[in-house]
């Protein structure tokens, strides 16, 4: 039992990646292609019940010094009963080629978007 516990601890520590690195971000004017890609990455990647019915507002776009793009905003999606659940913060990171890399809602999105608004985003690889 002690060996199993020790292996579990070693495996957990070994699986930890490098710490996030700070990346400078600057606000830019959103274009429809960037917003459409971010919205698709969010609604499909996070398995929204009805991706086509998602509502978006307060969207902001930031260019990362590393070449990627960050889109922040609020999204309102439908639940299994077909009712809207209320607007929640969202965050989507696009790579330098404009493809979706990461999407988050709720607390992680709120934290990342606050960092982006401050000009420095902590990015995990």
C-alpha cells in the first residue's frame, strides 16, 4: 500500500508542467473572423447543448506578444431544458495561425480576462 501511495505521489508531481509565463497583451479591434473562430472554439469545444443559440456580449480582443490572440467576453447558452442559463464570462486563446487552443468559462475565464485587461497574461503551454 505504501508503494502504491508513493508511486501515486511521484506520478502526480512528475505530471506537473512548467509554471505559467507572463505574456504582454495589447487590445486590438475585433474582426468577424476572429470572433467567429473564438465562438466556435468555445461552443463546440465545451459541448454547448445548442451552439447555434449561444448569445455573446462584451467581447474584447487582445494580441499576444507571442503572436496569438485572446478573446474575452460573456456567453449565454441553453441548458438541457432549452432555457438560457444567464451570461457567464468566457476566454478563448487562438494560436498565431488563428486556430483555437484553449477555451474556458466561469472563474478561469474571469481570471484570464482580468489579466489580459491589465496588459499581462499568465500563459500555460
